[in-house]
């Protein structure tokens, strides 16, 4: 659990079209090659500290003849950005993926000291 004390809390959210591989025969659709996609998301305004980030699939278009396998996660979370990561494996064939995200955290304050 993350507890915010004496601070203003901010939220930022968005949606990203992560990839669309069926149009050009990309690796996610053909089922071979790199089976991970990563995209850096920049927040509208930096948080005062690393926020909590939630990611979820908002669109998942896949081949019905293969197994449905997927992981979506937030990685490399910083005050001003994070990476959204989608991966699959085995015979899964993914045509396209859209990801929604929500970041919640403390705002930076004039009272914060940067001693680093």
C-alpha cells in the first residue's frame, strides 16, 4: 500500500495504440520474431515521486485459431514517464493491441527538497 501524506494527489491517464501487425505482416501477427512491444509514455506533468501505474488491454484483436496468451505491464516507472509492455509467446497470433493506462501519485511541491 502506498500512503500519501500532506500532499496533493494527481492522476494522469491515456490510451495508446501499441501496434497493428496484421496490416503489414508484422512479427506479432506472423507468430515469429520479437514477441514483445514496448512504448514509452510521457506524463502530462511530472509527479513528485514515482506514481502507481495501472495498465490494461482496451483492445485485443487476435487470431481465433491459436492460443490466447498475453501479458501487459508497466515497467521503468519514473516521475515523468513509464514504459507499457505487451508480450505474447508460443503460437499466439496478435493482430493489434490498444492499452489504457492510469497513473496516480503525489504532485511535486515547492516544499520538496532535492538533495541529490
